[in-house]
């Protein structure tokens, strides 16, 4: 209750009442409506979390299950053992894991750099065919890369005869193939982010005598760290998890990726049950680099995904 003075004298202002009992109005809704207002969102979040975490828990429990079979796997194993991990690292998995890391890191780094160069050109320069080039890059990305698997296989078959180091059953050849599939999406994503950077910075640097390369490496790249982190993370995840193309181009055991090698453990119906523990252990180990990289780049991810949508 407050008292306000004026020419007519002090006046009392009573708090607003609700209903016959004169109860004050409760801002934000009546009692008992918590679930209707915000409670349902908590329920949806819990259900989504349970749906997402169930396969992860199942794979982790299967990796820790000493029996190592699909039929004996439980969500919460009664006994815990690291025998599956030890047996996994005693075979060909370390070589597969190393090949996967090499392809993932090289593919992410090269695609990130090339896409940044292309996005800088499309964002800052005005040249003949610029709009047509952007539309062409976008249209090409509408078709999945696997549609061209037959043509790509025939091309790499010819390349293998001419230059085996970049042909079939080579890490370099698969890396070149991954680069072609990731440039379009990354270029468009980076181009939208580059457009949000004021061009006055470029012009000020050019007035001081800076070249295009100095502007790109000295001014632009330090300002676009969030989008570089996002494209690098997406490229690494795509290369590590890719299976279809790698299974066609890599048949030699020494150059297989972890995804292709682990699939071979459970591909045969007769050995699928016995090797499931090894498969689960390899899958858990393969997920560790992605989780660590995501945690390291987490501070850049939100800004990199949203800032490019402000200005196209």
C-alpha cells in the first residue's frame, strides 16, 4: 500500500485484488499451472535425453561386458572388464584408428582452409560469374555424393593405373574425395559469416598498404575463428563417421578406416555375436577424439552457427 500526495491531499492506493476474497493477483499465472507453462518442456527434455543416451549406454555396457557377445549384453552389466579393449588394441584396430585420425584431421584442416579462401573471394570481390558460381556450388550440394559413386570408382580405377599413391586403397585418394564433398557446404556457411564483418576493416588495411593476402590472414581469419571451429568440427565428424564411400574405396586391411574395419567384425552373421564386444569397444574409443574436440571448440560453436545467419 502506498500514499501519494497531491493538491487534493494524500490518497491511498490499494494493491489489486482478484476475486471475492480480495487475494492479490499473482503475476505469472495461477497456482498449479507450472506443468502447463514450463513443466512439459522439462518432460520433453528428459525424454529426448533418455532417447539419445540409451544407445550410448548400451554400447558402453557391451564394451565393458566380459562375455563380449550381443546376446549377453545388458544395459547395466553385472561384471565390468576391460578385456574387450585389450583385445581390440591387440589386432588391426590401432592402424585403423590412426588412418581415421589422419584422414579426419587432414580433411577438416584442408577443407576449412580452402573453403575460407573461396568464401573470402565470394564475399569481398565482385567478378564475372560470382552469382552463378554461388548458385552452382549450392545446386551441386543438393545431390548426395554417393550418387556419383560409380563414376568416381571408374575415375579412381584409371588413376590407380597411372598413379597408385592417389588411387584406390590409398589414404590420399580418399582424402581428395572427401575434400570435394565438403567444400560446397563450408563455403556457403563461411560466406554468410564473412558478410557480417565490416568491409571498412579491409579498406583501412589497404589504405595502409596491406595486400589481399595480408588482409585475409592478418585481419579476417582472426575474426572468423568461430566459423572456422564449426566447419573444422563438422568436417572431422563427417570424415570419421563416413562409411559407404570408404567401404568401396578401401579394401586393403592396412588402409581401412575404423568405421570400415569395425563393420568387418560384425558383417559376418556367424561371427557377429562373438565380436560384438570388440565392435563396441572400438566404437567407444573412436568416439573419444570427437568428444574431446567438441569440448575444446565448444565456446566457438554457438557463435559460429548463428552469426552467419544475420546477413546473407
